[in-house]
C-alpha cells in the first residue's frame, strides 16, 4: 500500500529530458504526479506514468497544448478531479530554436513566445487560482535558462522568451506570496537532453555551437549536466523547506555575529586575547551512523550559524564549530546538541580575520576529524548605522576584515585542504540580500557582502576542475539575534520588524532554519552541478 502522498504535482513537457527527470524525482520524493506533453509524445508520456506507478505513486497523463488557454484550464481541472488537488506546478514545457535574429520570421517569434512565455503564464495563472481556492499554499516553478540570464548569439528568440519567464516569476511571486504560494524558476545550462543533442546535430548555428562549446570548457564544472541535476533543485524548490525562497532563478551551471556601535573598538577588546583555542572533540553518546563527511561552520554559536551546524549534523556530517572565545558557553551548547544526535563535534575558537589562526583552524579540524568536506564561512558582523557619510575608515576596515577577508581566508585554506584530499568538496559563504541590492545606512556591510559574491564566483571558476563547488547564500529578513539587536529599545510594538516584513513578498520573517535548509542542499552531493551562485532566502525581498 502506497504511503500517504506529500502532495500533488503537475509537470508539463514531461515526456523526456528535464521534464521526465523532474516528474520521476518528485514521485521519489513522495508526490503523486500528473504529467503533460503533446499528443505526439503520448507513448513516451505513458512510460513516465508507468515509472511513477512503479514507485508506488499515483500518476495521470494529460495531453494538452500549454499555449492554449482552454486546454491549460482543462488540464488543471483534470488533475484536481483525478488526484484531488494541486500543490506543485512545474511549467517545464518548451521548444528549442537556434536561428540568427535577422533570419527569424514573425511566425517563429510567435511560436517561441506562445510555448515559453504564454504557456508558462497560463500554467502559473490556473495553478495559482486552484492553489488559492484550496487555501493551503503551494509551489509554482517555471523553466528559464542560462540564456534567460545572459543572451547567446543565435538564440535571440529563445533568450528573450526565457528572460520573460524571469520577469513573470518575480511578478507572480509578489502577487501570490500573501497566499503562501512561492514562485521560482530554474535556469539550466547545457544539459544532456534530446533538445540539446538534436540541435547540436542539425539546427544550431556554427556561431552558437562554438559559443556553447567555449562555455562548457570555461565552466567551473567542465562537463555537461544531466536532467537529474536540474530535477534535484526543483525537488528542493518544491519542498516545504523552500517556503522562504520566492522570486528566484537559481542556475544549474554554472549571518551570525554581533552588532555594535563601534566595530573597531569591539575587535580591539574581543580579539586582543583571542589566541587560537580549541576544546576536545565531544564524542557522541549515541552509536553514530556512518558520517557523510566533515563540515566546519564559522560563527556557529548563535543564529544562522548555529542552525546550519545543527542541520548539517542532522544530515549526517560531523561538525567543527567556530566562534569567538566570548561565546564559548553558547558554542559548547551547540556541540552538546550535535552529540545528542550521535555526531562528533569540535569547538574551535579562532579569529577569522587572522590568516595564521584560520590556517591552524583548518589544520586542527583535519587532525581531529581526518579531513574537511564542507566549509561554511558564516561569521560576520554588522552595525546599526553604516551610511556612506557617517562610517569611519576604521569601521569600514573592521567590517571588511570579518565579512570579506575572513571569508577569503576560510575559502583559501579550506580549498587548499580539499585539493590536497582529491575528493572534491563544498565551500559556502555568507552574503546577504543587501549583497544583492544596496541598502541605505549599510554602506560597509552591503559592500562587504557584494564582495563575497564576487569572491564566490571567482573561486568557483578556479576550483571547479577539482570538483569543488563554491556558492553563497543571501539571507534577508531572518529573525536572529543580529536582527533583534537593531530594534529600538523603545519600540514596544516592534515597528521595526513590521517594516522589514513589509519588504517581503511572503509577509513574514524567516527563521534561521530556513537558511540552514538552503545550505543543507548546497552542501549535498545533489548540488554538484550548482556553483558560483548566490541564492537568496529572503521571502522575496530581492529577486533575480
């Protein structure tokens, strides 16, 4: 007897390639899955239905033209009637189209936009209407492309249509957030699918093929992805854990700390006695399961860093914890929590601004745990007022010392160890929503978080050949000690929080665990084809 379904999903363009992989992955995740494609692919669609049924899940094949208003509405109605509702809509259907702009006919333009832009719009619209009527939220996911983030020669129409999907996704996220519906799209690069293989043999122009071949050679991964790589990120976007991510276009290719009024003074006082210290490894009281690897999380005593450390422990990693000596009691409590769930933990006190201390921190983790597989450079600081006019040079230097230099040093020495081990790895840094969009009165903080994005992209390019992925996360309005410290002591009604919440599409503050869920994915084996990205968990406060 089949387990109770996690929900009901509909995937368009599901007869082959990425759509097929997404449908099968969602079935493996526990969803009942309806699949759609055009009538000429009915036999292939029936094979997908059988594969889903073999996994113990209900399935339904629906042939419909996604560009036709009536057929899309009828498709949604059929899913609801046969399966009982709709919780996840994946608007994946699309067509290829390699043609120079000057040789493109208006008929080609109309067809491209009918399938990609209009088709996605109709799927979003009727899925959203159904989800709103159900009153239980939902996940809407569309298909953009790397060509929807950067134009490609010979792909003018395709690129324009995929850009349109990004705009539609951001608008829909803003409108539907209040209903608990998240809207995101994925942006595949060159994936080993029938569309790519057919095009590379015939339709694609020499200029486009040369561009794409160059793109593959220059990519950090250095190889063509598989449909299952895209399906893994759709799996995450469709999950409950992705509830605070909306309006995003993550690519498949491609803040813990303290708050002070005078940061320079803080570091003179706090770090003056911050010699490199560590506490003994806390051995688990439970019989531990086989470790997935070794992770190191900086700024792990509280807030987002604490949540990340605990989540990676839940995921099966042994975890080394870093923070400043003043947070020793908090860090030891995190270590005890990891011990309770059967994982080894090591507390390491180090100043991430100091090269030798970071180098020794990595060395000690390797000595105690035998290596390092995941580096999460989470430590950071902020201040209440960091405007361009009021920030002193000393405050600027203090912010960059932790938020940028500290991340650089963690990236560098973790990467050197991972390269030496020869088994790849995951390096993950802390940017911010203010590292994707500048914020008034946060000049030094915002600039330092933009720096993390640039560093992350460069490191991804350099370390890709070693099978090391490098990504960053960008928290937005998260309910952490850092955020609470920005509240005015006289603000009894918490007007500050209300103001922050108003910037989001979803209408609520995120929790540290929401960011930890994103880091969990980036640290997993399934994220091997995601690198150089900065993914926001901000409730739609920023969109890209």
